[in-house]
C-alpha cells in the first residue's frame, strides 16, 4: 500500500510533462503565471516551445526527485521522505527564476520586460 505514494508522485510528474507537451505543440500563446495578462509576443512558436521544454524538464526532474520515496517504502526511513520535499521546493524556485531571467527576457517585448 505504501507504493501508492510513489505512484501518485509519478502521476503528478507526468501531468507536468503533459502540460509541457501541450504548451510545446500549442499554436496559441500559452501563459505561465496565473491571473496575469500576457503581452503580445512576436515569436509565439518559440515562446511556446521554451515554456513547453521548461515544463517537460520540470516534470522529469520532479519524477527523479521522487525516487528516494521507493527505499523509504521498504526501510521505513522517514529521513528519505524529506529529499523529495526539499528538492521540489528548490526545483520550483528554479522554475520561476529561469522563466523570469531567461524566457521573459528573450521573448517579452523590450518595452514590457524591465530589468530586475
């Protein structure tokens, strides 16, 4: 029954990969932040591919970070559970920083993107 935690973890990671594939294939401009109007982007295809790759990488790394859950099932070592938790926090921070520092800078119009 404990294996269900890892299975759910993998399903969540696959959802991120699915979002990434959808974004990568989308012809319409995709969004990253919730409840924020996105400025018109000239290279919509390039922007969508960049955001799609970002989510695919996030999903794969998310699944890989969950691997320490497998030994914790058999050995009942609760310390291994903290690796995916802390890893996900750092991965999510990296996702946001990479989007702002690289993708926004490359694809947002220069009059919209402000140097931070």
